[in-house]
């Protein structure tokens, strides 16, 4: 079994310690979830494990065998724009992957010039190499991954793709390569529910190891068997999934809280002694002075996140917030809304979800009056004070310090009880320790900037919140604080999100965008909706089969009828024939290359033949009971 070993890894950026001599092992089949507040070094650790960055000093800290391969999906997918999708997804160094890449390229060339003898010859050579290098299964797995991720146009250039499409291409690249260690930074961003569920199952069965950063707590819980938590330069390990981590973390916080109280008492005693002054500086007394300095440096390293809350008052909000009547909106001949009605009132908790590109963010932009309807009526309540958390930050001056950035919105905020709270205190409650408040914005991580941007919106004390994919860039601790705040928020909250956990906690009603201006309203949680959808699909698939089986059940039976006897004489040949057809279709599918239309047609035919085979097998069982 291959292992990756990290020993005494340290990393510093400027005067900030990211890691301080952390050590751990990654075994084969480990499924590790890496969590921590933004800025604690999650992305930095993945980058070091991938070899793109190094730890401090000249001494090596990361060890693994020479043939150990690492695949890294970063948050910002950096794939050369002049590459085709085919060239990007088959960049791995294994013999099978190189063979598949050659075969797929030869197939595309042959499809473009079927009469070209050189293209025909190259395709034949590539096909022979596929058999010689045992690469057909690799090709099939690659096609399944591409199909599940919705990647179809292999000839398209990377620079022609959207950000979400590039992310999926990057994910396909590392999955197809099948490295010993997968490093995934927010792999569920830009994926729909069906694809996320497929990815969950795929990663649970993955033959190598996995380390991932994700905000999706359901995904984290269902995939992982270990949790690494980064905090204050240290790494804490937990065995089990996210639910197990929460239990063990709660117990660890309790114990550390008790120890912290003891340290505070000891600190007070030592402080009293230091202020009184020592008459003589003996070695024993110097040791006591050193101990006092250590106590002072580490006194506030323990934070109880369950005590952190945001208590901000809001202005009174009238009953009516937004109303759309007979609304129609189209982008580039693509229907987003068509004769659509929507009424949003105070205390509304609306989750907006569904297909990518169906218009979810567009609806928020319409509500925020960044866009205008093609037709219909839009009205907004007179008392609405809106904050819109978009997917992109507003422009931030990198030379400005954090606290000055917030003070642009307000010097202080009013609590719900009428008292005042300074922005410095609010920063602390949003997991920014007081000693970093003077940090320049340019030195913050991407996630820290997103957290600061969200906090500035809340400082303005809005009574209506529009949140567009808030979980994409916020860490789990920040999301937990935000979720708790939204549950007590006295105004209206409208959220676009694919995060099932987040929606379950903050949304009471859902708008499901299905594409082409088809929007379904659902009252309940996203998990309830998905389970109902799965049940409906299951029932529909079995409805016809159940009807056939009911018709075939006789009231009394002693022997086969004449027609049944004739059926019995040929049914085994029919079963063998269907099995042979399925095998041939499967082989044909393996040789189809990038023709996804043909692949879908073959897959549909295979599904039909497998259904027919299952019916024949059921029929054989029934007939065999009465056959002589």
C-alpha cells in the first residue's frame, strides 16, 4: 500500500504562521475532509501536497514513493486556453491514458475526413494500440466520467468555456487520470444535484486516496472517513465522517474550555506577581517570567464557536417585499421567465435552486433592479432596505485595512436590544481576531475577502437579503454563524444555492428552475424534494413492469397452455440472444469515441434490451414452474 507522509511541515506568509510543524500520514483508501476557517491554510496545504508550493526552509517535509502520482483540482482552474477539451482531459502520464488520447484524437480526425487514407491508417494503428495496451476499459471509464459531468464537445477550446464548464473539465481531468492521491478544492461548485450524488458514489469507491476541501457538509459526511482540522497553525485529526467530527470536536472544545479557565486563573496570579516585581532575578524566577509570557501569548487561542453570534438590529419591514406579475424575461432567445408571478413578503425564507444556466441568478438581478423585465410588472416595498451578496466581490482597495473598509459602511451597529456594537467587536464575532483588524486587504485570502464583503453588507443593517451562492467561498464555521443569524433574521431572505445542507437550514419554500422558463414551487426541504423526485422516477420505471406482471398472474394453474408451451421451447434461445446483443452493444459503445449522440443512442438500446432480458428471465421463472 502506498502512503504519503508529512513531517514537521511549516509555512509562513509574511508575519503569519500558516502551519507550525504539522505531521500526518495519508494511507490508501483514506477519504480526508480538510476543514478550517478561511485563511488557516487549507488551499496552501493542498498546493504543497501537490508539489506546486513548498514548505519553509530547505528541509523536505513531504515524502512518498517515486511512482506515487498526485492529481490536484484547484479552486481556480488553470488550464491553457488554447487546448481543446480532449487535450485537457487526457493530460495524464499513464500508458493507458496516452493511448486513449491518441485513439480519441484519431477518431475525431477520421470523423472530419473519413476518406483521408492517412487518417484511416492512424485510426487503425490507434485502435490496435488500445487493444495492445489494454486501454478499452480506461476509455469506457473516461466516457462515463465525461458524460456524467456533462462534457460533450471535445473539440471545443478551453478559452471558449464558461467558468463552471472549465471547473468540470478540470474535475474530469483528475478523475480520468486516476492518481494515487486526489486533491480536490471545492469539487461540488457548479455541479447539479444529480452530478453531486454521482460524484459522492464515485469517490466512495475510488481506489486511491482523497483529500478534499468542501463547504457541502452532506457531501463531506457521506464521503469522508477522516477529518483534518486546521486552526492556529496546528492540525487536529479525527477518525470518521463529518458527523463524528462534530461530536468529537464538541468534546475537545469542552475539555479545552476547562483548561482555558485554569490558564486564566494562573495568568492572573502570574500577572500579579509580575506587577509586584521580583526582588532578585534568580533562574527559578526567570523561568516563571518565561512561563508568564507563554501564557499571555496563548491565552486567547481557544474560541468557543457555539458562543459566537451576530446580533444586529434591522429596520422595520412592511408586509410586502417584492411582487412580480405576469413577468417575462429572455436572454439571447433563451426563456428565463414567462408569465411568471411571485409574491415575497416579510419573513420569507425562499431558496432558489435547479439547473445551471436556467436563470436563478438572473431572477436575483431582476429583484435587485440590476435588470429590467421584458414585460410584466415588478414592484418593491417602500420599506425595503436591500443587501445583495453577489458571486463576485465589489472592488476592494488592497491597501485599505480591514477595519477601515468596514467603517466605510458604519462605525458601529445597533443590537436588537438597542445597544451599540463596534465594528471591531463585529469582526471578532465573524472570526477575525482583534490582532488582524489592521491587516491590509491585499494580504487576505480569497475566502477571507468574501467573509469581509458579507460582513460589510450586514453592517449596513438591511432588512432584505439576496444571497447568490453564498456557500461557494465561505468556510463551514462562517456558514454556521450565517445560518444561525438567518434563522433569527427578522426580514426576508432569498437565496440561490446548490448546497443541500445550507438550503435545509435556511429555506422554507423552494423555487426549482428546470430550464426554458419552467419553474416549480415546492414547500419543504430540498432533501424532501429530491427524495420525492427519486421516488417518482422509481415508480415510473416500474409501473409498466408491474402491470405486465399482474396480467401474467393466473388464478389457477395446472399446466402450460399451448402458446405457453411454444414460448417455453424458445425462451432460453431468446435469453441467450438478448445477452449476446447486449455484449455486442457494449463493445460498440467502447469504440464510439467522442460521438456522444451515438453513445446515448447505444445506451438507450442497451437499457431497452436489459429491460427485455429482465422480463424474459421473470417469464422463464414463471413458465418453469408449470413446464414438464
